[in-house]
C-alpha cells in the first residue's frame, strides 16, 4: 500500500511537470509569436532582425512601486526566433537622508 502511494505521487509529479507548455520556442515564426503575444513591446525592427520585450516579474512588495524587476527579450532573425534572454532589472536602492537637527 505504501509503495503504491509513493509510485502514485511520483507519477503525479512527473505528469504535472510534463504538462507545462512554454508558449515560445526557438525556431518558431514571428507570425506565430505575434499571434499569441501578451504584454509584449517591440524594441527594435530592422530588415533582418526584430527584438521584442516582455516584463515577467514586478516589485510587488508592500510599498513597492510595481516596476518590472525582470524582462525577457525575444530575438528574431529573418522571421525565426533565434534567441531568448532573461534580463534582471537592477533597482536603485532608496536612500533616506535624515534632516540635520539644529539646536
């Protein structure tokens, strides 16, 4: 009974991970990419190369600014996706300066 439960749990984990489908794959056409894009901005467009950007993570801490903290860049050459790159956006630290006490 215990072995059956362990095997069943392992099967759930394996099938759950296998069921995830990424919407973008190297080699896909730009037309397919544009058909199912959401929140994607065009960054660069030349005759041979096109670059798109999608913000994927936001600063949603309490008191956060909801600015993007990570973005994905998608590079197309002659209409085919050739590169995907994740870029972390560096957040400037907040500096609080206490006013001078006069006395």
